[in-house]
C-alpha cells in the first residue's frame, strides 16, 4: 500500500498534528503549500460535514490527489448547539479567540455547572479526485468554565473544562490534549479507514 494524501491545510501546526495522528507506513503526506497557489475554498456549508466535504472534494480536484479535510468547532448545550460551524467567528471577526471566549462567558453568565455542558466536534473527510468521499465524526464532552483558565491550546481551550481531570484544555499538556481531543478521536477512526484503503477504497 503506497499513495499520496494531501492534508487540506496551510497551517503548519495542524499539518504536523494530523500527520502524526494519521501516521501509517506507505503514505506520503502533503500539505496545500506543496501545490503553490490554490484557490481558497469558501466554507459556506450548514454542517461540519458539508464544510469538510467541500474542502476535501474541491482540493482533491485541484491537486489531483486524495485529500483529507477537517472542520471542527464547539457546540454549547445552553446555546442550542451554537456557535457550531461559526465557532471561529462567533463574535464577528474570524479567529478572534479573546472576543469569542468573552461572548461565550457573557451568554452563559450565572448558569450553574450542570447547565454549562458543551462538546468539541471534529469531522474529517477523505475525498478522491474521482469523487469518492468518506466522513468520520468525533465528540469531546466537557463544560464551559466560569473564567479563562490556562494559556495552552487555542480557541475555546481555556474555557473548555474537563470535570474528570479538573482542568480546562488550556491547562492540559499538549501531549495529553493530542491524545484525548476530538481531532485525535476522529483521526483514530480515519486511520482505521486508511488501513483498509487498498481494498476498501483504493
């Protein structure tokens, strides 16, 4: 079994993380940066699956290679699943973690722990230039803390509290997060698909 797969990101940190989580003999991993100028894919789907599929399919066609794309975010029970697919721009500006976290705290102000349930969600999609498409989804349950705790991670990590560890993700060592996270769980499911790749998909 030997083939190339593109991880649909130009972010070096995310590329290294997924490459490590999906490590399998015979696969040569590439990133979008290996293909020069590629058109941006607009993530305008209404689900994590729709966005991941769109990225995977469009980049597979653009590169002529198999592609793995992800879409992830946080769903908060008290906000009926928001911010969901809008997690990165919940407060309006894309990628403003501080503003996003502040807005979450404002919206959940005064709620007791039992009403602060939340989950991180990650969807990984594998697509081919010919249109074969496979999705996996994983969740990581926790609660929204009442204040920012820890400086590790990114996004909502300083607010995402894990009762069983009595820490937020922002307080976890990077290795622990990488082992437990929604992305790690989704990657484990995708790895099983890749292991069957030569007979199941390819």
